C-alpha cells in the first residue's frame, strides 16, 4: 500500500525526528517523511534528515513580515511536496488558527507532559515543583489553543524522589521516542480518527493495567 507522505517541523535537536526516521525504515511502517522543515537554520535535527537522504528546507520566521506570511510560505512548501500529515517534533513556533484549521486533524504535536497538565514550557521543572508522582508525554492533534487538541496517545513515567529536571526529562524523552512513531502510524493509517473532539482508536485494547506510583 502507498505510504502516507508526512512532513516533520522542527526547531532544534530533532531526537523525535530521528526516532520517526528510524521507524520509517521498517517497510511495513505506513508513513514516509518527504520533507523536514526547520524555522532555525542551526537546528541539529536537520543533519538527521540529511543523513537519511530526506529533503530539508529552512524557513526562518524572522525573514517574514508577519506570522501569516510565514505560514503561507510553509503551507505552499507542504503542498509542493504533496504532504498529507504534518508532525510537530519540537517545533517551537505558535501556529495561528488559520494554519491549524487548514490542517485540522492532519497536524500532530508531541508535548512533554501528560496533557492537560503542564501546557507550555519547562514542563519537567513544573512537574517536580508540583510534586506529581507520574509524568510523561502526549501526542495530540493540534487545535488553535496551545498544547490542546484530541489526544492520540500518552506515555507515563514515574517521578523518582531524587529526580532533577534533567533526569526526569531524559526519562520522558525516552518515552517520547516510543510514543511518537506509534501515534504517527495510527494517524497515518486512519486508525486514530477524531469524532466529537475525541480520538477513536481502531486498535486492540491493551487491557486495564493499573499505572501506579509508588507501587509498593
Ligand atoms: C521534545 O521534548 C518535545 O516534546 C518538546 O520539545 C522537545 C524536542 O526535542 N516539544 C515541546 O515542548 C512543544 N511544546 P527533540 O528536538 O529532541 O525532538
């Protein structure tokens, strides 16, 4: 079956992009990355794409007069590459409602918290400050409100008593690398459709194991 063409938007290191590139190497994976766009020419993730022979484009938002102009250029680029789904993987620009509505249910974001907790930045610091025992990451369809939208999947990790933002962040990032490719695959194969602003997953249920921390 033809693979779904996806673009990945990044701003930095690109470790989630790398996880997705690796998943795409499996012939049975339902998506192929046809384009990586960065708004930052120095983003380390561009190298991951180039190493994998994927087309890259840099669209520096500072070169545009307005957000709308930047997004129009982005939209033109995505259509040029016949992109079907757009994945935000550490893309640190807020997109306007006009763009997110143009790509409604075709635009996927990964966020480093268990949404709706800890929207925005510094999620690991805030999780530690709040004293939550479980933290994690979320992959969701994008809506105009920041870090909001129908949830495709979440992965939880424990918060340990001696965690720092760095150790907790590293644990969450490992979970992101597993969750992101899985959720992109579900979306691209039509197994994560939105109905009444909830994602209906067409996958086998995993049972109802309890995620509990502490567990003793
Ligand atoms: C990831 O932790 C991702 O969840 C986060 O940025 C990091 C990018 O890392 N995204 C956001 O905070 C978006 N609100 P990466 O460049 O190594 O994939």
